[in-house]
């Protein structure tokens, strides 16, 4: 087993790093039909999901602090990359989702057929 720290090995790679950094050039700005969509990409923040969501007999409450209640079962949640992960009791539930203002579309698990939930005002 050979172990060395980056600090020990950096000098051996310094030239490669310098060449890499010097050669980097960002590509052109997007153009064409997809360009307007790319300019309006919205990065999801937890506050975007906060609220009480209801639909078809289901109720999902998500707090800014990361707590979640789904149909009366409490736990925590996290969201990233279009996936909502709920930790309820000892179970982890993973739901692909999409968000359009006050409409949360979930699929998978109890929402296998797809479920639209609307945020309460």
C-alpha cells in the first residue's frame, strides 16, 4: 500500500495542473431554441418546497428546518436532482419529483401512478 499526501506529491503534478488551468476556456453562450430555457434554469432551494401539499387524500408537510410529515408519519427530508428523499421512522422513501410553483408532482412508492399535490395557501 502506497500512501502520499497531495502536499507531498503536488510538485510532481504542478506542471500538469498549470497546463490544465492555462488551457481552460469556457464555451460559447448557448444559442438556438434551447437557449432561453437554459437561461431560466432555477436552482431548487429548500424554501421552494416548504409548505403543506395536498391531493387525492394525501397530505405532505415540509418545513424549512428539514422535517416532513407524510399522511401523519413524521420524519425528515432532503431534495436534490429532482428526487425527494423522506426518512419516515426507519424507512427511507425516494420519490422523483417536479415542481411548478404551487404544484408538486411526485412519483414512485405510494405515488407510483404519479400524484399531483397542491400547496395550501
